[in-house]
C-alpha cells in the first residue's frame, strides 16, 4: 500500500453544476465538475494530484519541488502556487513544447502568473530531455544545501492519480443528491493520464456503471490508452487488491488536431458555445477539445438524449489569454 497522507490544497469539494442552456441545446442532461475553481496559483486539476505528491515530498524532508513543463504549463503554474502556499521552494524546468502562437505567447497567460509568483524558471533547449535536466537541477539543489523532489510528469503517478479517485467519490455522492443515481458518462480531457485513471478506478471500486470517456489532447496513438490502463490497474491493486472489478472506459484520439497545444476549429467553437450559453470558459489546449468530442458524440447519437453526463473542467483558463489572437 502506498502512503495516503495528504496536504490540504483544496478547501472544499469542487462544485457540481447543472448546465441548463447547454443541455437544452444538445439534449442530454449535462453537469460540469468545477475542478477549475479553488486553490492557490489559479486553480485546476493538478491540485488534487499534488495533495498526496507534495505530502510525500514533505514526508521525505524535501524543501524544493522540481517540475518540467512549457511556458504555458498549467501543472507548473499550479505547483508554483502550491509551493508558495506551503512555504516550499519550486523550480520549473522549461522548454518550448507548443509552436508559438503570437509575439507574447511565452509572456502571457500562465507564464505571466508564474512571473507574478516569482517562479524560479530554468530554460532549456527544446531538444533537451526533461528528465535528464531535472536530475541535473536536483544535483545543483543538493550542492546548495537543499533537498529536491522531482514531480512526475503531469502529476500522473499512483499518488497523483488517487486525487481523481477522490473526485469520483465526490461525483457519486453529489450526483446521487441531484439525480438519485450515478451519471451515465463522465467526460474528461486525457493528457498525462492520471485524471482519467483515477476516475475509472474510482467508479470501478465503488461498483458504479458510469463510463469514463477521455478525449486525448496529447497522444494520437495507443500510448494514452496504455498509460491509463497501467495507472488504473495500479490504483485498484493498491486500494482493492485481488479484486475482479469491471472497468468501464473509452479513449478517443480523434480530437487532438495538429498536435498538443494547437487549437482546433471544433475546440474553438466549443469555447464559444460554453461561454455564450453558460458564462464558463474552457481552454484551447485541454477542455475545449474534450467538449468538442462530447458535442460530436451527442450529435452522432453515441450518447443518447435521455442520458446524463458530468464534464470534468480541469481548469486552464489563463491559457485563453495566451491564445488571444485566435
């Protein structure tokens, strides 16, 4: 069994909100899980993951958290905010991963927020290997008398993924209170895999029939399915070993578009629809592509009008500002 200790980065459960106008437009009853709200550094889904990861770092007496990312990384921005809150040092090892969208792309959005938090950003060449460079930085941290802790990519290891087992349990209870049952579907962006894996494992362990559908925003091949399956199995083996649980999920890789961080036309349309109908903002990198997938599934009757849906809003609203010209 892994260490289940947590630090408190979230003050409460994120809200589950019904989207009446979007539901009227599309047909099914659609709810949104607001993991974009709350927490330091601007909020977002990584804070759930960091509650156990940072607890592990503190348990190992680390005082410096090291993460890899690009200049518009939600994960890096949220980690810097969490470190500020907890009085820890943080270092972001940065390289360009997204084709530059406008002249101020690396200075706006998440990059601006990290600058305001006085983030320690170490720039590396885009050809450099993240893991190698983080290990090099960690050695320098030790030389300077501090103890480093390297954060896994996207917070998507076992400890991080357990944060979304927590989320699944929240949804089960919240949805029971409003609908008297579990949702038919939970929809999420799928990047590094931990969010989706935790959700799948959570519903499986609770023995609920909810199907988790992930729309890939990073991988166009079987990589994401392999990552999610491995993490899901690892969670279940740790929480409910030797069980024969039914997992219910689907991963779709058709909405990535031209690549990670490159907006799609269907994603931009989804941003406009949710903003106009509900006053909620999706991001061009993650949630817009998942919402575009959800809209497509409803229009093609892969999800029926009488079914219920929870959409996971993983955050990333600062990215809207970085992509202002699109």
